[in-house]
């Protein structure tokens, strides 16, 4: 079986910083659960001195998870991304754009069957805002877009014996508070994910023997 | 552009369509929105006839009028006369801190430094309340509400100490903390260091405004209203900050079981389930809510009434209109209806924005010639929707 590939964006790692769940750093759980790969740009971004950045361990893990492109990045950008993101000059959204290339190449080269594209950039993944990441994954069925909130739910589902409901609720609030956006949208987002967490918890309570 | 807006030519003294809440709260007026006004009046009437503490959740969309209500009802003269005849009402308005570093500390400092308080006023309030009490009586009363002998002593000193040197030490003691040497000079064992202490100090100051009398006699107390605006920003707090603030608010509510009204203004997209409110405010607070007011969007007739009342308030229009002009002037009635009808969100802020933009457009077009021109349906149809809904200051 080809493992699921998780392609991680810088902001999702920054939003998970300093949060521990089930006795481990939340960001590091990614490497325990998935094969993680990132583009060069992400390695550059996570090391970038700024007010908040991922822990040293996460930075190191990112460096070790660098995706080696088999195709020239310019060629991938031109053929794959140009129609979704016409202006490829400059550095804007470069991390996400190159991660999209990682995702596509991973499927095309038969290294992975599906991809989880982890990013907390709300505008570019929003269907209503016609975000370019949304449109890419809507057109190319190569995987799913997750935010760090989805990842917390997944971890809760997988590690329910070590990861308590209260701890998961706190982690959702912590990450959501960092994702910002308009207050009302942030409220709706937290309510949505809290309700999902409750539903998962109720289901798990009925399936304790599994 | 602003200079070209000659409000006189519209028989107005100025722009009635503010987008942001006025800086000068004394001039805040209430226009239309009769159901909301009635709801608030009922809450104040309950407060005038019962000692019980109230916790009121004011919820609704952005621009729905929550901040405006806090400014308007924060003025004692705007309360129903049957309320102010029975009891003195003090109002304090604060906003939830924007900075996410240490919100409970910021909330505390914002409260003490509030425009209606400030340390000089706090000292005066404490000093007034201890007048006529012995040290032992005052310390006992303070201890009861503050839950700490040291805080009670600090309150007593702040209200009674007349040496300037010690008074000069007490202000930093309350705001930022003192050195060990200064604490020794004051005879207080420790600083206000815990979040719980800060909320107790807030409760203590509010209790001093209410009065220290142990009875529940309304005539012996004032009603204190604390309005906290922009509660929706709690969503930006981490779980630790969120817990600290919601537990702090619960602490204040529980320490003030009588003569206290807490208004929590919170923007919400639409009414939610009980569980959702718990997610947004925390169980500690949600369990204590006694009343809830929903600032719904206005119906068309309510919007018309709102604009009509607003522009004809004596602050904006103090002379009768020339014969033949509608009370909605500079808008023709049907044109105003058109303006408010297809608004995406019919909130006071969005109605104000549209009306202001339509007038602005008309001034720009040199459409007005005093008393001879009007914004009619034909003119409204000429204005692009983007121009009508443009953000203005």
C-alpha cells in the first residue's frame, strides 16, 4: 500500500506551535501519522526569523522532508498552475504553489495514491471565495485540503485513549484562535469543529472495544 | 468631497448617518427600533424593582446597534424615568481587549483606567463608601467581596490614607504592582499578582459604587451596569486565556449577587444552539445569563421608521421642513424604501451607509438645490450598487 502523503504549509505548522496533545508536540504528530513532504520554499519559510515560528524539532523535520522534484519547477508551474494562478512572478503564495506541485508530482510518479494538503490559509482554500487551492484540488482529484483543525480531529480519532476530549477541545480553540479571520467566521469555524469533535466522541464511546 | 456636503441645504444640522459609534456619547440618540428599546426598558425596570443581579447577552450581527445601545443606555438620562426615580444607575463601558498577550490583565487595567473611572475616581469612590464606617467595619465588608485580607487592607488604605507618599504608592500597587520595599511601607503583604485577584478588585470597585450596606434595600444602593463590548473577540483567545477571562467574569458575577447588571455585547451571525453559546462564552458565563436580547436585522417598515426618526431628531433637524417636503427629506418615501429594500443586511450601520452614500452621490452630482430637488426613485436607479454600498468613514 502506498502511504498517504501529507504536504504541509508553513502557517499550519506555525498555528500548531507550542501545543502539546497526548504528551507530544502537535506539529510533530504529523511525522508519526503520515509521510510528510514539503517544497524548498516551506523549509525557507519555517526557518525564517519571525515573531512566531515552528519549534526547532519541526524545522529539522521539515528539512529532512524536502521533496526532490523530478521535473523542472518552472515547467510544473507553467503547465499545472498557470491557469489557476496566472501571475507566477514574485514570492507571493510560493510555498503553497510549490506544495501543489509536490502533490501533483507525487501522484503522477506513482509514489503516492492520495495527498492531504495541509494549510490554514483560509482565503485560497475557500470555495465561496473561489480560492486557487480550492480550484486546483476541485479540478485535479489528487487529494483533500485539510486545515490543522482537521488534523486535530484525525488525531483524536486515532489516539482516543491518550488524547482526551477536553484536550482536543482546547487544541481546537488554540489553533482556531491563531487562524484569525473575521470574528463571526472564526466563531462558526470553532462551532463546526467542536460539533464534529462531539460527534466523533459520541461514536467512539459506542465503539470502545475496537 | 466632505466640504461640498452642505447639510443646511437638506434642512439638517449635520450628517445623521454615522457609520461608527459617536465619540461623544452624550449626543447619542435612539431612533426607531422600538422593540429593542422596549426590551432594554423592561430590563432596567426589573433592575429598579428587584435587587437581583442580571447578566444580559446582547447578540446580533455586526452593525446591529449593540455598541450604540451601550452608549445610549449608558447615559442615566436615557433610562425610563420610573427607573431613575427609584434608583441611581451607574454605567461603565469597556471593550474586550484586542491584544491577546494577557487579556485578563489588560481587561483589569482597561477597567480601572476607563473614561468613567480612572484611579482618582476609584479612590474617591472607595473614600465615599468608607465614610462613617470604622476601620474594622470597612475591612470586614471589603474582605467579604474581595475574598482577601490583603486586598481589603489595600482598599481601606486607598480610601483613607492621607499621606501623599503612601497615596503615590497605592496607584502603582493597583495598576502595575510595587516593589517589596514599597509593599512594606504600605503594610500590605503581597501584590495583585493572580488573575483572580484582578477580577476581585474589579468586583470590589463595583461593590463600592453599589454601596456596602448589607441589606437588599433598593434605596440604600445604586445599580451598576457594566457593558462589555466586542465579546466576539473572545474567539481570538487561546484556551488558557479564554478560561481565565470567562472564569474571571463568573467571579465578578458571583461576588456581586445584587444590584449589578452585566451586559455582554457579542456579534453573532445568527441565533445558535445552547451548546454553541457555551463554546463561544464558556459554561462559567453562559450558566449565569438571565436575559438575552437579539438585535435582529430591521424589517422594511422598521428601517423606514428608523431613518425617519433619525433625521427628524432635534439634534439633526430643529426647524420644521418647508411645506410640501416629506419627513423623509432628502429622500422621497418610495426612494428610501427602494434604498433599504434590497440591502443584503438590513442593520442600522448598513442603512446609514446606504443613506450617506446616496446623499454623498447626490451632492457630488450637484443634484440638490435647496428644497427643490429630492432623491427620488429615478435618481436611486441611476446610482450604481457599488457606490451605494461603498465603505465610508
